[in-house]
C-alpha cells in the first residue's frame, strides 16, 4: 500500500513539474513575440526607443 501511494505521489509531482515547464515555454514564446514586435516597431520608427528604460 505504501509503495502505491509513493508511486502516485511521484506521478502527481512529476505531472505538476511537466505542466509548469510547459506553461513556462508558452510564456517564453509570448515574451519572444512581444520582444520581436517591439524590435520591429523600433526599427520602423528610425531607431527611437519604444520603451522608457
């Protein structure tokens, strides 16, 4: 019984880690698209900054 619970707990933990990694890949893709759009907008404006850093 203890081994079954340990395997189920391990499956839940690994499933959660896999979901988190997948979500981070999606977030990274969105950030990349926003960065590329900002870079293209900056280039189209003639070198001006599109952010206030």
